[in-house]
C-alpha cells in the first residue's frame, strides 16, 4: 500500500500504515524510500533505504500505549545535512580503526580518518550514507542490498551486503546482516540505532534507564578511544553491569579515567557467550516509568555501549526535539574495535568463499506494576 510520507511523522504515538512510501530525494535526484512493516500485535518498524536505517520503532508501554523508541529524523534532510549515524547500518568496518591503517597478506591499506586520527564507522561515506536497494518486502519483513565496489572508502574487494529486518509476531525485531567478498577484506557491520524507551520525542534522557550486560570484561581505551589491547574485568568498576544498574548512577564518576576519556560510556564489552552461530543474551534495558523492556541477543562477540555523549543539543530530531547528551543510547553488537590491528581480538577478516553473518534480536516486553 502506498502512503504519503507526511502521514508517518516520526516519534508519533500512532505508527505509520504498513507499506512503501517516498521518504525524500537526494541532491543528485535519487529517490529514498521508506518501508513500514508491522505484526498483528501492532509492533511497527519503519525503515529507509538510506543506510538501510531503522527510522522508527513503535512498541507498547505497560498500559498498552504505543510509542516510537528510536531517535531519528522526520524527513530525509535531517539525515543528509548532517551525518549523525541515527539508525543506520554502519561499516564496512563499524567502530574505530587506529590511524585508519591495516594490513592484509602483506599489503597495507589506508581508509579515511574521520574521527581525529582514526577511522570511524567506515570512513567519510560509510554504509549509513549509501543508498541501498529494497530487494523484497513482506508484511513483516524487509530485505535491503548494497554492493560496495572494490576500493570504496579504501577497503579492498567488492562486497555484496544484505540486511534483513523481520518481526516475529511475539514482540521481537531481528536484524540479519550477511556479506560476501571477491577478495580478502575486513567486515564488521552493526546497527547504530539510538534507543530511548521513554520515547523519541516525549522521553527525557536515558540516565533513568536500567541496564544489564552479559559481560565480565571490557576493552579499556586510550585517549583516542582505541582499545589498548587489554581485556579488563568489570568487577569493582563503573563498567560492572552484570547486575542491573541505573545508567545515571555512575556515569559522572570523575574518578574513573575511562569515563573521562569517553565523556561517558563509549566502550566495547566482551560478551560472555558472543561469537557463536546463534544469538545469545547480550543486554537488557528497562525503563521503569513506562515499563518498557528491551532484551538484546546477538551472534557477535562484542557490544559497544555508547551513552550518547556527543549529542550536544544542536541536532534537531523527531518532532523538532533537540537531542542533547544522553537523549538516546546505542547498544551496538559487533567485532571488537580495531580488531584487525589487535591479534588477540576476534578477527574481522573475510575471504572469498566465506559468508559474513551477524544476527541480532531485539525483544520487547513490559514490566509489571505501577510506573516510577
């Protein structure tokens, strides 16, 4: 069913009608589509072909009221005028590469440094800024494809990538990412969705959210947020989310050098059961006021917890809301940052004949009892 783009304002309590619609037109004239999928319970996801991005996700609160729980923009201009990674698929290599340099089979490669001295989320024009093809749509799923040519952003090999979003009808949205290459390369893909279970427009910051992580260790970083190579225990630190903790309780601990470096949480956690063929528990996020709960399971070995530290109140999002620090948070399943340069980390290398596969499942439910 075709619906006008204006009928699906982001952040609304009323999800858009399922189907395909025009989201906007890029400066070069190419059309960006939106596709809305939904299940019988009313859970609804709105996706756009720019970056194969998650533009909106409507889930119920404790009282059954629907709300959009991901940050984003109401129109294409917000995504084009300023790259802020809201909801997009990031890569070819998510997270950071030290100096933008790596070697494969004796060959040196240089990719763009767009985060101080390092490369971040694929370089200047990563996958989040590329126009993907909408290959297939069903009422509850959408498949996107992007073919990245050899040498794009300095990465070797032609890479064919698919992203499949699917609702299971039981409160879960899954994202399956696959890729094949024709030459040795590195691949590390992730969703950069910013979540606020209080709501993309009406919600406050995420410091009142309660987080649990299935991780006993994390990777400390240097001054440019590149892992030092160590795997440190979370025990006795502000990074210990093995039991539920309110995010705001420890984020301003000025005595923690790692928090000072990240200006909050911007760190990779080594998942207890990550890296296997099937999604395993990684995180649980609760919002006591609305009762919304999100549980994340993934096949990836690492999870980057980013508390929205760089949001500075100068980025206008859905409903005109200015996204300030910690207006949303990211839980990014992925390989460890700078893994290609860290021999003790799980390798992001992909060779011809292999298939890169990443599955993450976001399952929503509600807490019992009255709101806080």
